[in-house]
């Protein structure tokens, strides 16, 4: 058993579309636990800090503008194999390639406006979770 934590974000497109509730329901129905959660409106600078690893990519400016245009919901998800399971529930980065039943198939519109984010490895989870949460904001069960 590999219990791990991952960072999940409901992005501005999905928050504005009223999909916080349906996405949280999908999280619980797939057996994942939410250990921490809050709503934030990132500044452009904060979005740039979060997506620092992508700073050389052509889409960096668009991505960080999008992520700071209106509020997001950030969560810590914990479960056995949480990183892989949350990524499977999200579906691929491009919603056009996402299978029915995934969050991005249901609520994503483009590769940028793809409804949700998840850490892609234990190393990125270990960097991303403390960007938004300290230990006092996480609940063990
Ligand atoms: P996310 O999982 O939040 O991590 C980086 C984000 O960059 C990704 O989801 C996409 O929303 C966004 N993005 C925008 N354009 C591209 C692209 N061409 N390739 C990959 N990711 C992109």
C-alpha cells in the first residue's frame, strides 16, 4: 500500500461554470479523501510561482494569465496511489483526448482551459502542496 498526497486544483473555468460540487462528488465517489481545501484568487505573480517549471514554455504567459483571472479551489487529496488515481480521474491534459467519465471530458474545453490540475509525481506533490498549505491546514482523516 502506497498512501500518498497530491495537490488538486479546480481551475477558474470550472469554478466559474459552477462545477466545484460535481468535481468534489467525483473525487469522493472514486474513493479519494480530501484532507485540505480552500478557495483563492491567485495574482499573476503567484500563478507564475506555482507554474515555475513551465517558465520557458510558449504557453507560460497564457497559462498564468488564465490561472489568475478568477478564483480557483485548491485541495490536498490523500489515498493509496493518490497521484495516479487523481490523474486518471482528471483524464489527459487535452480534453479532446479524454475518455467519458473523466473530469476533463465532462468539464474541460481546451488544453489550457482543462478544468483541473494534479501533481504529476511525488516530487512535484512535495513542492506543490506546501505552496498552498501548511501542516495546520491539513486534516489526517
Ligand atoms: P496542468 O496540469 O495544470 O499543468 C500545466 C498546464 O499547462 C496544463 O495543465 C495545461 O492546462 C497548460 N497548457 C497550456 N497549453 C499547453 C500545451 N500546449 N501543452 C501542455 N500543457 C499546456
